[in-house]
C-alpha cells in the first residue's frame, strides 16, 4: 500500500524579509516590522493576510499512515531553522513517495513551501518530478491539481470552486471529530511572540489528525473503504493517540464524540 502523508504548516510574518522589502531601519523590531506590513495592507484596502512569499514557516506537522502503522508528529525541533524544516518535509517525500493529503494545501501550504524552499536553497527532485525521471509521474504527480498523488481535500470537495470551500474545523465537528482546540491560524503570530512554539506545533498536529479523519470519511464515501475498514482505521487513530502522553492528545480524545 502506498504510504499516505497528511501535512499542515503554520506560518508567521517573515520580518527579516519584510524589513528588506519595506526598506525599514535595521534596528526595527520584528513586532514593529509586522505592524508596518499589516498597516500598509489595511491602507491599501487589503486584509492583514500577507503574501505567501513573506510567510515564514515555523511548524510542519504530519500524519504518516504506512503499513500497519499510524504516526503523527511535528518535523524537527522547535528551534530548528525554517530551511531545515522545509528540507525535512521534502526529504520525507524523497524517502517514501507518499500520497500527500492536505486541507487547502494547493492554495496555501505548498505554494508557501515552494517560495520559502527556494529562498533557503532546498532541493526536492522527487516532489518536482513530472515524468522526466519517472514516467509514472507524467500522468500522476504532485504538481497537477487534478492528480491524486496530492489530494487537496478542501479543493476537491468544493469541486475546485472557491465559493464551495468549507472550513476544516466546522466540517470535522459536523462529522463528529474534535475540530480545532484552543488556537487557530490567526493566533499563531501572537503565540510565537509569546514564545509558545510548542503550543503552535501541538495545534498544527491536531489539524493534521482532523484532516486525516475527514479524509477517511471521504474514502468511505467514495467506496475505497468499507464501513468495517473505516472503523478499523478510526480505531487505529484512537488507539495510537491514546498511547501518547501529551496533554493536547488527551484533550483531543476527550472532545472526540
């Protein structure tokens, strides 16, 4: 069975890059750089959501379903550099050639990883293969929107129409799963400034598990999992998380209907 890798990233403003692009004084604090960037966007009638190329990756969390095993973790150490985190992600693709699964990965996570990976000299030949090295990748690769080697579940369920997109948190809850706990993407910058990188990584991990659970429901709906196989997969997730001692997993399980 081809391994499945669910992934999610969390980002903050790239204050070093923004300082350069906005021509701010060298001694401008990160908080002030971000405030200037947010203010300029508001003045232009735009949201504070920054362009993807100036979003710095601070966490990448993954679910890996391979063989009889289910695992969830965040890549690297909390203090690892952005470039090293991104390289770890692409190294995993190089090692496993998994089917990637995301929620809005095509619209956000992967483009961010593309831009930030280039900035940090990351190499990712397997990910970018579109048939030059492996003929199978000509007809099913990570880059094409309509191939299944990467399933952006949000995009697919909306039939590739932005107006049909649903929030992962709400859909997960409606399916009986926990949804987001204690944080959302809008709070990541404040949490990072407060030194709460572990909380950010924990939040990112619960997001990939929610994505995997919704994906299992989708696989049952499309007939690739029988009801019995679906229940076995759900049981494997519960059993695995039950073996983790971290508080966020205890909270996740206690909120699972």
